[in-house]
């Protein structure tokens, strides 16, 4: 049995605090922590992504439209849709990112 925690999970290969909680050929789950003022630059992916907000709130922009993702909310973003995210609050936010390949 291998229990994965954010502390022992593999770090993702970019500057933010993202940890791979699960990885398979069809899906990946990343635990992402954004500190106050941190952003995920605008980008798109060739796969669907689902965000589940564990704690806090973040501003997400999809196709130029902004919304606030709050604790216990979930949002699906279809493949190839440009998006970005920012933590404009004074507290850390924690998000589970489900990548569906």
C-alpha cells in the first residue's frame, strides 16, 4: 500500500507548488497550492481538466471570461480552451487538478 500525501508526492515540473497525487495513462491528479499573488499563466492543454477547490478562492479566466472558484466548487475546462488562474486573496488556496487524457 502506498499512501500519497502532498508532502511525499512527486513535484510537477514547473515553478508553482504542484504535487502529483496520482498518475496513469488516462488521468493525473495534481494537488496545487497557490500562495497569495501567485498565478497560473494563461495556457491551454490538449486534454480536459477538472478543478476542485479544496480551500480558499481563486480567480479563473477561461476564453477571456473571469469567475471566482470557491471552496467545494468544481469546474470542468474542455481541451484546447485558453485559461489562467490567480490567487488574489491574502490566504493560500488549495486545488485538486484532474487531467483527463
